[in-house]
């Protein structure tokens, strides 16, 4: 079937099978490999994108369902060719290690701060609960979101004995 | 090799510059093998056994073969290669016998993933189901069915390992120090207990994936998500008897490894499929479920410890028996056994010690390297045991540890003499004890208990680890100057997320005295282009490759100075440099820029001297030895990283539910190169250690089916599972032969989190936990002296909410 | 990997009923997809036709009227429940159950209707719906029928909904508004997990006390008709007598029984005080 979906502000029209997921569509039909598959079953959040402004696991959405809708992925996070406040904060606060969970985490964080511009640590945890990270242990990610939203951002610094 | 620059003059080391690899990861531009599509590429799928042990009577691939778009099918009998890092015991595809649930029986390469998937469903396999041997302690019993009846005929690395043919023992490592029976005779108390851990999975966010292309003339290109391109290449060539020059291995970004991507895994299979498909590239990516059972996990462990101690708290003797459940194949497990054998007593001085460590075969998914290389597993038992010994003799557990900690002059199990330069385990332990207010509860904590009805407890645990690596481990680095004076370093060590790329850029910038933005360390690894490094494992990369890098920088400067001396008509000894130029010390206005020297220096009349500036450095571990197979004596340790954790836990005495109020962790890192990267390892490792403690663990039924092959029932910590307060403390006792005094800390934060938690829970409630994971039900049972649940090989019915059907 | 199927997105009820009448068990309804797509990927469901209900007019949203009460239509997501002002003020038990359902991403897609139709014994929304006397409105070509949730669940992943039918909305009576209640869900970690056991308790304005226990029987179990002032021991006895937990990879029967008792006592304390 023909799928027409606005991705990161630009219309993307492709002929695609009915039995593929949005994740698969993004990666193999729209050429956007930033969104990753971590489990295929809606548990790990690596595939998180914004669908009509809401964070969803794209592995559990059929491409067919997004015809006529609007999707935002990590590739659309930059602002006028410059890193967004989230991207800058993630870099500065060392919230990225292997990077495989990162696109999903950033999109979840983006959705969070759009609905809650100054989230508390608890609210950040609620918003990012569905994103697994095996590398960072999450603290630097939480600090990055605090920093990106102009809030004091040190949960605990490294100290010398 | 240490550069003793003091902290005030260091400009790059000890700061936290933004990491160089993250910009692309944050925009989606970073490429992983998962993302790669090559021209003409085929997709592979694998037929997996639903049984834990079975004879393969017949495989019928005829219907699969006829499916349009299928380009290659392989079964075990098509491939006559054995694999095995240390004991060569594995076929690429099971030949006559299945040895674990999820084992690969056949593989297909097809034009699309959907066709490959359908083809696999069309392959028919006739099994004769056999009774599996699942429990490793049962596997040791005389007369137990043998997982590898032909063990006697397998090749193995004789220098290090001792398989026992006719049994299920893939290796037995012994370590003997002093006279343990004499020690027990002197002891006033003898305390014995057994501790256990299940298998767990690494859970890298990117599952294993590899692409291979077998071209004409037996030249093979491989792209893989792995922890070393050289290890993959070398093991691959060893298996297929190819010259190393024939094979090229490329590793772009890696979505996590944690030991599971060390060694070699999917590459031989995809390469054979490519060869069968006439040389088209073939890609196979494991699903998450396949990651849990087709790919290897971490061995389970039963650890029996018997300690003899004097009334004043000094340990006089300790007998340690480790029984490692390696699953169906030896892979890295035999080496985990060997490496933990010599480390098994922890950072304590034990005058008389006996270690017997067994690697046991069972019919389950097999164990491979995992962060900590056995230390997470055995420290659970060891640090719970230290607590028990202290309790038994009526001594405070912190005091007991302090009394027995290794001090300068102490002798390890292998006969190594510890010096003050190894690190300060006492400082680590004291730091965490202070940070959690170890000992009595504070008035605020008591008030909290009274208000909530919950019990608060505090516990500590120590840790240590040396890199588990060959004593001759080597690495090399090439540093090249571009014509504008910027520098690119080719480093063979793979960055799997730990931050080596940036740490090396900092080290190079520091050594060269260049601004950081003039230095780039390559991210993609390529055996054709990069100089040799062994592997990203063992927490040795920073030390060995950091040293090689510093030597390469020195070499580069040396060559630059040689040309500059000529250009400036000066002696090398009268020259110095800054970030842009080399100048005469006593006439600094006379100078030549690095850019001018970078690809040869040319005089005004056009003539040139010198040439492209390339620095080469290599570094090999110094002065280490193999371990004697009988006594376990030798010098295996490049360095020791010591550490400790302190935990404050709050436990609900009615339900067993608990919450960590605070965890303080300390490590003697020698010198922190990038502070936030060190913190990232500390917290990331601690949370992974928490996973092992809280909720991770493979569960099988009595037939050996893995009952939790997905995230539904194989949970890992989320951000909501963090302790309330997390303290990361570093001690910096310089490693004399480490770059700027640094030593590794990649694995260590995971070690001993679980026993610190177990000790804190005991302190809060009296509950004695000796097995893992520690779920609320486990705490409740221990508090109420109920028998623990036999979870790992469960007798209880699966029930209604199971994750996946047993199929295919 | 999903097998081949046809995707249909009917626009009207009539179209939907027609497709279901023709395809019956060969069709699967797709709302949030958070159960269906998991099952299709695992090979547990192999529909010939996937019928997306989200475009059916009148299937979206949550409405309230004094006459009917709270109407949660087929397309209403779990997060929509959490965001709804009326539900937050008057049906807090729905909020309590919704809040701990999976993760934020799942809650943006999963629907209340989908959760009950999937009919897992662990179904997160079932305890609130059973306590609050909700009923399902099931439509087909033959018309509509109303089934209270106390008669809706038949077994593990089985309900009274026939292959040619679809649950079109859930109605929670106006009389249940303002009921006091509480909910506990036992998980293995603080992060998202399905329920190992769950207990919901509500005390209606009229004074009847109702409890529902999840994950302790093939279906969620309702214990109704209890007097709100019944002593705790008697409540515990009534609840334990109604459930039949098993031991599985998640917990033992013994611990489940213990935790149900703990939760019942806690809820009685919290809600009755």
C-alpha cells in the first residue's frame, strides 16, 4: 500500500507492505537508520519516536497506521543545523556511551519536555522508564535532561577520597 | 611507564571534555553493523533447537531449497570446522547432537529477511529427544551422562587448561599456597558455606550482528559488532586455516558488548553462508530472543568456601571450591575458571589457601566472557562469606575485613608480592564505610525506621581484579600528522562505549602538548588499517594502549624534532615545542610550525627534507608469567584495581521488598583521565551489578527449555530502579607503569554490588541470602527461614503468563 | 518478523461489523497494537486480516454524562485516561491502575478496551473496572449487547467476545463516581513490569466494599458484596478463598497468597481510615 507520512517535517511517500512496522519502514524505506531495534517487543524503548507528538515504540506500530500522520525521529532533533538543547546537554553531561539506546532516549526526553518543560527527577524517571540503557546507569541521562531544561543538574559528583 | 606530571601542569588529564564519539550518536548518523546494507546482500536466519539435548536423526531442507529467493542453506554436516578459544569443542552448526536449547541446527541465506524466515520454517528436523543434564552439580556425579563424550579427542591449550576426559569437566584449575590442612588445624573457628548465582545475559542494546563476504581466492571481508577486530580475524583464520592477510575485519560503532562480543560468534556462520551463496555478502542479526539462547551468557556458579580463622580475626586458612556451570561449550568459561582461581580469595591475605575451580559442562546455553570475568559471580560468595565469618566470631564485619586486607608486603594466592603502588584497598573500604555512616544508625535513620516500620541496614563489600589476559598481551598505535598540523591516531583497541576514544585523545593531547581539538582518534576499526590490539576486555586497554599511544606520540615528536633541527639549524636538545610549532629554546622567535613539518619540510627554493610525520608505539605487558598448572603460582596480574561498595538498604519486614537508600562506591583508579567517563563506568557498572543482584537470572524447566528468553521475564534495571543516592569516590594511587598513573576500572564497578546488598539486608533483617537474584520473595523467605525457591531449574509449572511458546 | 496479512481500517461501525462478520476468527482487531503485534511477532497470532479500529467514527475519546456515566471508547488510550480530568477527580481507582501499566510509550498506544479484550490474568485495568461495576458494550452486525465485567472474562486470554464482535466502549456507571479506593501491584522491579499479583479495593458511596485480585487465577477475580466495615481478618479470608494462585517463574503460590493478604490489609487501612 501507499504510505504518506510526514517525517521530521517533510512528506515521505513510499509503497510498502502492509505487514511491516513503523520501525522497519523508517529504517528500510525512509532511509532513516537512527531509530534502532533493541527487542522488537515494546520493552526496551530503543525504537522510540514521536507519533503526532507522542512517544511510542515504533516496533509496535504498523507503518500502515501512520499514513497521513506525522512522525519525528532523532534525525529531526537538530535545530537549524545546530544541536538542540537536549543534544548539547547529553553531550556535555556524558549521557551517551555506546549510543545504541540514545536515539530512543532523546526522543522520549523530547516528548517529556514538550509536555512538561521543567520535569523533576521523579518525572524524568517516569518519562524515561520505558528506555533501557545498559551502559550509563541512567544518572548522567537524568542530569542531561535537568540541564537541558535549565535546572540544577548534579545528582552527585565524582569525589576524591 | 609513567609520566610524572603533577596535577597542576596537566591540561587534559583529569578533566571531562565532551566525548568525541557522541555527536554522531546524538543525531542518528553513527553507523552500527545493524544499520549496514551492502550491495547484493543476503539475509540469514537460523533454525534453532527447541530441545536441550537431542540426537539429530534427519534434517530435510528440500522444501526450503525450493523457495524462490533462497541462495544458500547449511546444516552441520556441510561444515567440517571446529571452534573453541581454549577447548575446541564446538561445531559451527550442530552436527549429530544438540547440546542446548536454542542451538543452531541449520542456516539459510535469502534475498530478504522474510524469505529467509519462511525458509527456516520449511526446514524439517527429526530429533531423538534425550534427557538433558541441567544441574552442574549433577553433571559432576559419577555416571552422569556426558555432554562431550569425545572430550579426550579435542584440541586444547595445554599451557593453561586441564580438561578431564570421561567427565563433564572442561577444565580444572588449582591454586595452592602454603599448607591449608595445617592452617585449619591451627584455626580456632572454621566456617563453611555454599553460595550460588544463576546465568545472566549481557543484554547489550545492540544484539549480535555480523556481515561477511567470502570472495574469490578465499579472501573474506567481515563487518561485525564485536570487541576486537583482530581477535575475530585471528580466530577466524585459525578455524578456516587462512593466512591472516586474506581476511579483513571492520568494526564501526558497537552497541554494547560487556564481554559477550569478545571472541568470535556469528562470523564463521555468515561467512560460510556467503561462500555457499557464491560470494554474496550475508548478514545475520540476532533477535533479542536469540540473544538470550543462541548467543552465550554468563556461567552460573556454585562456590563453596571454608575459612579457618583465629579468635582475633586473622584468617589462617581458606579452602575454595568453585563449580562453574559453563553450559554446552567451554568457550571462555574455562578461562573464567582459571582467572578467578587465582583471584578467588579477594583482596585479603590468606597464608594457607587451596583453590579447586571446575568448569562443568551441562546442556544449557553456554557461558562466555562477561564484565568482571567471573569476579561478579565469586565475590557474591566471598563477600557474603567474610560477613558470616565475622558474625560467627563476634567481630564487626568492617573490622574483620580491615584486619585481613592485603597490605604492602602481603603475598597473593599466586605468590605475587603486593606493594603500595598496587593501590589502596583500605582507603576504598574506609571511604565507603564513612560515606554510608557504617555502624549504628543515625538518629535520623532510627526516626525513619520508627515512622515507616521499615528496617534500615548497612553493609560493605570489597573487590579486586587484575586483567585476565595472556601474560604477553600486546598493543600498538600509529599517530599520523595531517598537513595542517592536526593529528589522527589509529588505535586498534575498540571503543564499545566505555570512552576509550576520548581518553586516548586526551592522553595524546597531553603527551603532545597539543590542544585537544587538534587530536582525533579513529572510531571505526579495520584490521587492514589499524595496528594490532588484542581485545577490548579485561580493563587493560587504558593502561596498555595508553602507554603505546604515549610512545607513539613521543616517536612522532622525535621525528618532528629531527627534521626541525635541520630546518632550524639547531641541536635537538635546544628545541622545545608548543601546540603549533617547534622553536629554539633560547631564541623562540626562530621556529617552524608542525604544519610545515607534517609531510616533509620544504625550503624556500623548493627542496625538501624529512617526510610525513608518523609516530609508532607499541607496548607489551611486562614481566608477567603463566601460572603453574599444579600450584597456580606465577605472575599473572598486569595491575590490580581495588574497590569497595557500601550500601544502606531499607527493607519491608512484612513483604521482603527493599529499596537502596544509598550506595557509595570507591575504586583506586590510579589517575582518572576523564572524570565523567570514570563516573559513567562507575554508575553504569554499578547498575549492571544491581541487575545481577535484583532481578536477572535464567530460568529453565526440567527439560532444559529456557523459560525467560525475553525482557518480559528477564528484566534489567530501568531508571526507576536507581538507589536514591549514588556516591562515586576515586582513590588515586598512581600505577607506576600506567599512562599518567592510570589503571583500568571498566569491569570493577559491577563487582561486589550484590554482596554489599546482601550484607546490608542481613544487617537490617537478619535474612541470610546465599543465592541470587535477590527478589522481594527471596528476602521474605530468608527472613522467615523458609527454604529458597529453586528457581533456575524450576519444578513448578510454567503457568499462564509465559513469554513465548516453545516452537521451531 | 510479521507474517503477511491484509490491513483494513474501516471508517464506520457498519464497515467494521461487516468485516468481522465475513472474516470472523481470521481477523484480529488492532487498537494500540501493544498486545497484538507482540503476539503476531511471536507467532502466537496469525490473523489473515488486521482490522484497525482507530479510524471508526465515534470510537475515539472519553466522555462523561450524568445519565450514562463515564464512557471509555475503544480508541481511548491509557494515557488518555491518566490525562482525563473527570477520571482524575471522580474515578481515582482507574488512575491508580493505569499509572502502573507498562511504560509511557506503551500507555500512549495501549487502550483500555484492548487491555480487557486481551484478558491476561495480569490485565492492569481489569481490577478497577471490576471494582467500579463497569460493563463492556459489545457490537456486531446483530446489534449491541452489554456485559458486566464480572461476566466478561472466561479464562486465560478468553472472553465472551465472539469472533464477529468488537468491544466498542466501556461504561463505568455514574454511581461509581467518587468511590474511595486503592490499588497495589507487585512487580519484580520498580521499573515497568507486569503484575505478579495485584489487588484493588473500592468502597462505594453506598457502602459496599469490592475487591479484585489480578494474577491469582485464570481471570481477574472479583470479591463483591462485602460490608465496608467487615473486620480485616474476614475480608482476607473471603479474598483468599476466592483466588487460586499458582507458582510460576515469577513467584510462588505461597508468596502470592502472602502478598495478597498484605495488600488487602494495607488497602483496608488506607481506604477505610
